[in-house]
């Protein structure tokens, strides 16, 4: 029951510096736009302890990437642990339930991690993703056509980027489309519970929803075990072939629970963030609409410029030195992807949106090393399909001026709640 019952988020102490006093990832202005503060921190105190979250914050590209690639000295085991320690009642709800999600992929280390990554990644090969392309295109076109036929202005998040990645993922997993609202709600709840700062009363509600979410995943996999179809979870059941040494049915259930969240939430955010970045740049948008600007470099630069995952967590296995700062064994790290992706030592003029920049593929929006995101190819397919369809059908699309951009307060996910557009 590590995911929700761990003690790893209990308060710890560390040296307090000027950066420690300034950094608050839940402060509204930071949630709205973290990049200016992160740039200053990266230049002045690239590694510092934050008492707000009991973690060391790491901001430089080279340091972030080196940590992601080093599984000997840095553990991924706390990656999905709640940042805020759950209150006793919320913990009791989990303890009294059947909730049990073992570490397998994003929150696992060698020696078992390579085995699970190979097993769960084998069925996410090119053929499976290519088979989804007609469904992706048809779904995107249907949603864009619905926006075009409706009133202007409209919310592009509600009308396109929120639902489509979930529908695609559900098609991949073999989930009924009518379950989209329910699972999307559970996924949003998990963002707050794991990476936010919920109150005790909110934690109690979220804990109950997490149990419901988990039981939904169990029921889904059990149905696949009884009647295998043409989908990813059925592929896993077939590949397992009753052999627990490959993966147990329980481990497939746990992976389904995680995929029902990770497989669409970040793609929804990546697409919304990209439209927010591209639409004000009218020369670029017009080139996209004319077909003179290739789409893949735009998508890649969007992932670098405003990544859907702003930060991720690691823990030191031994005492280390990072950017001339000494950290003890057991130190919790918050790796700032948002800061690394705009490090000027790696990306010249990092605050400029430059499709086709020479080294854009080095960004860490999908992580790096042994835990690089298995769903990255699918996410790229979906975001590019949404960009192409909107450009084709709504070339006059613009952002509604003077709107407020609201994001869910949390340390890791940059989830835009609404994006108003007109045409």
C-alpha cells in the first residue's frame, strides 16, 4: 500500500537559505507562471532545501538529467508518494480497504524495475500505436468539428484537450467510452492527493475516491482475464499466460490503475499548453495553417517550453554533492523539469518559442534514462493530431484576450483548467 500510506512525506529539516524562504510551489503567482522565479533560482541557488515540501529543489539541466540517469545513487521509490502526509482518518480509509499498489514502473528501482519495464513495455510497440491512429484522427476531427459548429468563444480544454486523450487511452486499454467523466475525475483527484496540499477533509474524500479508482482498475483487468479482446490490457494477460514470474494478475491491475491516470492527464495538459503557446504567435500559427511549418518540431518545442510535468521526485541512496551543495543519504529531491527545460546553458534563448531548435530532443519533459516515459510516442501522436486538425478546420482561432489562466495547485502537473478561444 505504498502509494497512499507511506511515511516518506513526513517533515524533515534542512538548511534554510534565501531560496528556501522565497520558494513556495503552492503560491498563486508561482502556480500561474513559475518560469521567471525558477530562472532566478537556477542562476543564484541551483540546489536548495525547501521546508515547504521537505525536499531539495534541483534546477539545472545537467544536474537534473544526471540524476534521472543514475539509478545507483538515486531512488525512484517515492515518485508517487503523497507530498503531504495523509491525516490519520485518510490513512485509515486506505488501510481498511483492499488498496494495494506495489512499486512497478515509475516508482521502482533495479533489480526488479528492468523486468517490469520490459514486460509492460513490450505491448506498447509501434504496431499497437499505429493501429490507434485512425481512431485518434477520427476522434480529434469529431471534437474539432463540434467546436466549429458551436458558439464562439469556446473553451478549448473542455471542447477538445480534456476528453480526447482519455478516449484514446480508453480505446488502448479497452475501457467503455462512457466512463470518461468518472475516470477523469478520479485522475484529477489523484493529482491533488499525491502532489498537492489537500486539507484533512479533502484528504478523507480523496482517499475514498482513490479506493474506488483502484477497484475500478481491478474490475477492468478481471474482465480482460475472463474475455480477452484487442487491447493493451488483454495483450498483457495473454503475454503473462498464467506465469506469475512474468507478472501477476495483481501487478497488471496495479499498472492499469496507474495508466488510467498517467496515460491521459499529461497529454491533456501538453496539448492545452501547446495551444496557449502557439496561438499568440500569429506568424507561426499562420505557417502551421498553410502547411509550411512542420508540426513535429512545434510539438517538441511545446514540450520543452511548457512541459505538462513540471517536476518529478527522487531520493538519494547515499550522501552526494549536487552543484557544490552537500546532501545527506535519504534526501528527497524535487527535480524541476520546468527549470531544466529552460536552462540557457542547454537551450539558447530559452524563453523564446523556437520550433526546430537544434537540440530540442534533449528536453526532459518525458524524463530520461531508465524511467523515460513509455507513453511518449502516443502522446506525441495525439498532440500533433489535435494541432493539425484545429489548424485545418479553424485557422482563424485566437486566444480570448485578458483571460485568467488557472492551474490546479500542485508541485508536478501543469494542468490548465480552461483555455478560451474565438474564431
